């Protein structure tokens, strides 16, 4: 059976969080990926007429879960959250870990544990639909801060994305694209694809858009944190003979001060 093609709405929450609502037209199921705040999610549901059946939580940070109680109260949606988040996510119905599968109607996602930004972070990969919800692990032209655990843990998590098909759509948890582009250009100034992508980001902002989703292929070509194995990035951080872990660690430390 051919997988259905989901409909997806992306929208701004809080100041720079990205809200996402995913709709399966086959079984009329619908999921929010995190709920940074309730009002924007409920607005999309009102506009589309979709009935929210699920909330998929990527990690426990407040700016990703604060809106859950109100949205669950209004919709009755089932809340799926990382097992390792413990009680930090409100209103949880189902917990998931590495290798689990979640379903949104006819759509199926594999659960990856992707620690580094925080210890409980998970990613939802809808393989057949060609979509990955990366939360605060992978951003357009960037990656999350390594807040819990060593930088190599975040690099290991990011490396998993490199193996995905180039056309895979990547939805991240924040719109940091312009700031990420500035750093990326500082780290990889001779990258023509990156220069074009940065210009695209400027146009998108001027038009009231954001470059989310991106694709794995685009990020492999332009995201300095996914290019830590490339000589140009090793030179940028004076780690010419170092392995990608050391290059990534130096890049992430540089970005923290940028």
C-alpha cells in the first residue's frame, strides 16, 4: 500500500519556536510536534478543521511543552513523550525510547534517541513520508547547543541525519536561520551553495517566511556542523589533522561565542 502524503502547517510560536501540525488525510489523524504555546496550535486547528489526535514531544524543555495542558484539554489529544524526560513533560499518555514506533493515523515514525542538546531528546523519522522532526538537535544551517553531555554526544546524534535520503524534509524546533547563516559563512566562506542559501534566508525573512523545512541534501552541502568531516571546516578551526568529533567540538564552541 502506498503511504499517504501528509499535509503540514508550520507557524511561529513564542518568539522563535516553530510550531508544526501534521495531518494524515487517509485516517484524518493529526499531530502537533511539541506545543510551545497553545494559541497558535489551536488557531491552525480552527482554520483547517483538523481534529488533533496526537502530540509528539521531542524533549522536555519548557519552550516545547508549555502549551500541552491547554491543547490536550481542548482536544483530548494523546501525548507521546520521551521516556527519559520523566515527569518534566505534562499530561503524558505514552512514553517512547530508541527503536519504538509511533503512528499518526496511517503514518508511521521511527523514534531515535538523539541526546546532546538534552539527555532525553528524541527525533521522529517518518520514513515513508520522507520527513524527520529534529526538534532542537538539527536546525537549518545549524544545530542545538550541547547543554547536557559532551559535544561528541551531539555529534553522534547529528551524524545519524547524514545517512538519511537527500530529499528528506527536516523540521526543526526554532527559526534561527539568519543567525546560523552568519556563523556558517564565517566558518565556511568559500562555500557557494552556502552563500546562495544565506541570501535565500534573507529573502525569506523579508517576505515573512522561514526556511523550515529544509532538506538533508541541502544541509549536507551548507550546514557547517554536518560538514565537520570536510577539510574546509577543519581549517576554519585550526584542526587540520583532527577527526570530525574534534572539529565539531571546536565549531560548536566557536558558535557559542559568536
